[in-house]
C-alpha cells in the first residue's frame, strides 16, 4: 500500500523558515515526479514545486527564490525548505506522487 506522510509544519513568524518532509512507503519514490501543493482556506489547491526523478525542479512564481525542493532517495523522502515565509504562505501543504496524496501538514505564518 502506497502511503505518503508529510511532517514539519507549524506556526512561524513572518520571515522565518520551516522544512517540510514527505516520507513515502510502498513505492520506489525515486522514479516518480513528486510535487508539493498547498491549499489556503477558501482557495483551490495549487502547485508549489515539483522535482523529477532526474532532480529537475520547478517552482510557482510566488515561491521562487524562497523555497527549495529536494529529495533523498536513500530515505525515500522529499523535502521543501521554506525561507522568508510570508503570511500568504499560510496553508495546508500536501505532497503527491503517482496520484497518491498525503494527509497534509499545516503551515501558519503570523505577521
């Protein structure tokens, strides 16, 4: 059974940093594109960043230069390093691979 588990969310002040983790089981994570998405209250889920099996990365314009996605294939884990956080980054963050979603982790950025 494929399972993705996000962790690392929390409450942080504007300008602070968090690192989210997405740990996979039941899947060879390294062969898939893995995406981080977020959904703010009252808004649609949006793509934040993704990383391919060849470690090509792409970011939403709103997070370029502040967020970094990376993967550790030995740990079957993908990370999202988030720096210079803004209140508008507040959302539930989800990871996705092979059409499987994690349960999400809440990030709250206070002003």
